[in-house]
C-alpha cells in the first residue's frame, strides 16, 4: 500500500467537509448532504480499486488463473 492513497482519501474528506460546511451555513442543507454522499462515493471507488488490485495480486501469487 502506498502512502499517497491515504493522502488522496484524506484530501477528498477534507474538501468534502469544507464544501459541506460552506453549504450548510448558506442554508443549503440538501446540497450539503449530496456533497457528503459524493465524497463517500469517491472514497468507496478508491477503496474498491485497491481491493481489486489486492485480489489480482493474490491470484498471481497463488497462480489461480
């Protein structure tokens, strides 16, 4: 695992929090919720990509395919 992945996830989280707080204080709670969901989807996409790479590594390590 590379340290840049952790920084990428933290960056997505920080940007999501800042935008969400700005929208929340502007009275646009619905958009803030959608922003939080979008950040969650982005982080899940990164994590799923990492899990896919892990399974590929396991397949090649044990010569399963």
